C-alpha cells in the first residue's frame, strides 16, 4: 500500500514539473449563466513556455452538445494581428487579444439557445505543445419555459387507467412540472394514493366519477414559469364520443326541422290574396245647353205624372191604399231628386251668368283696343280717310256686338220665365200630392166604417 502511494506521488510531481515547463491555458469562470438576448464576454488566460514567440494562434470554439454540432466563433493570429470571424457570427462576435497581458476575450451579442454549451479557448504556439493547451467555460443561456401543452392519454371511462401529460417546447434550464387537482366545486384536493407524477406525466388509475375535475400543470425554471389547464370528465363506457356526437347531431337535426315547419306555416298564414290598385273612377261631365236641359226636365216631369196617374186607378181599395202609401214615399224621394235638379239648374244658371261676366270683360278689352286705335289714328294723320273707313267698319262691329249682347240678355229673361213656369209646375205637383193625401184620408174613413159594420 505504501509503495502505491509513493508511485502516485512521483507521477504527480512529474506532471507538475512538466506543466511548469509547458503551455498553460485557463478560463476566468468555469460557468456563466445569462438570459436569452443578453450580451456576454468570455476571458481566456494563457502562459507560454517562452516569453518571445513568433506566432500565437487562439481559436474560440463551441463544443458539440448532444445533437448540436461544433461551432467556430473565430480565430486570432498574432502575425499581422489578424482576426478571422466565423461566417455564422459576422456582426455578432468579436475577439480581442492582449499579448502583453497574455489574455484573449470573446464577446457575443444577443445570445440564443445555440450558444448554450461549453465554449473552448484553444491556444497554439509552435514549439510549445506540452502542457494544457485549452480550457472551457459552460455558458448557460436561460430561457423561461413556454406555455405547456396538456393532453389526455387513454380513454376517460369508468375503471380505465389514463395519463395527463404536460410539456413545454422550450425552456433553459430544463423546466420542472407539477400537477394540481381541483374538484367540480373548484376546491383543491389531493391525488389518490396510487397516482404517480414523473417528467410532467400524471398517471391516474381506475378512474371514476370522483376523478372528474379541473387539473392545472405548472412548468417552471430559474427564469420563469407557465401553466396549462385541462378539464377531465369521466363518463360511463357506453357514452363514447361517437354515440354522444350522434345523439347531439340528431337533436340538432330535429330542432332544425321543427323550425323549418313553423316558419313555413307562419309564412303561409301571412300570405294574403293579391290586391290590385283600383284608381279613382273618372267622372265625365258633359255640359248641355240650357234649352236642352229645360226640355229634358219638362219631358221627365210629364212622364212621371203619367206614370203616377196610371198607378192611381186600381180596383181593390186595400191594394190601392198600400200602393198609394208606396207612391207617397216614392213621390217624396222624387221631390228630393227634383229639388236636387233644381239646385243643379241654379248652379248652371250661375255658370252662365259667369260666362256673361266674361263677355263683359271681353267687351272692356275691346274697348281698350278702341282706345289703342284712337292713338294709332293720331299717328296716321296722313291716311285719315282710310282710317275713317276702318273706324266705321269697326263701329258697325261694335253695334253688332251690342245686338248680340241684347239677344243674350233676352235669352236670360226667357230662361228666367221658364224657371218661373217650372216653379209653377212644382206647385201644381204639390197640390196633386195634397189631393192624393186627402183621398188617402177618405179611404181611411171608409175602412173604419167597414170594420165597424163587420
């Protein structure tokens, strides 16, 4: 045992002595954590074996991590102080080297998950290959977990085993998951004894109606946290999704058919027969000469009197009594009609009177024309004889106009006389009506006497 310790001590001493005579590279920090999108600077220190070296090459490399490939940020060449940045990091990475201080610095802007790995500083000096030529720093880019996705694995039916999964697509460091359960009354409850929870998967065994409720998955790391919700409804085995959808679809179809039937019935009830717009009837009035109206009225009066005379002569007294009662009513109606005709005749008389006034206005207009002629007469003194002859002709026309005016005035007097005659006829008709009324009274006396004897 003692020999083995002695051998190990000798080997360690040899390695230290060799390191002291070779290249030594170290990093200021063994690990560094930054948030995504921040800027970061890494420092590499080196001690060469010789103080003066014609060439020093320093390369910054991102080691391969899992499925991620190796990344070269850039290389520094002491000869001509040249820096070569990798194509992927143009504008995002820079290398600054101080040979006197024997250190090199890598600056990265807006770091992402791609830079979350071991970053190596590799120093190459010709003739100085012994010792430690590289050193690494683990750069952790911290990202809060994204909103997790909750899913159900299995059939949520009585007696089945199911799992609820919760996964965040991104998050650095890797997020941890925790499930919480609430009952239908939204009260926090503990899981059954057989329930297991691992890597975001919650396993439930022999589920029942009491397993139904509201489940919340919390995903978190050092940077932040997020959560997702899931509502679990455990149903009997017969009520699967297909049958449920069939029942719901049938109910919807039935309701839609009922709505269509009600709509058609209401629409049919509201329909009405087409109504055609009947315009206002056009009444045409034809103005007849007053003489024609008077003759027609006289003929109608005589015709009515003859018809009434024929209706009076009946054999049966009782029938005559009834007929005369009807004739009396009819005569009253005709009297009203004739009274209306008389009013119409009065209106026409007023219209003719208005025409006479219009004639007077025309006469006044022609009188004004005569005054205008007199003015022209003064202007045409040279043609005095010709003007005098025209004046005599127009004077004759004026006399003719006066004669026509006198004739129309006479026609008006004649119309007034005819109106008086017709008024006398109306008085005569009233006398006949009184006579017939007296006959009706006599007939009533005779009937009373007959009833008395009987």
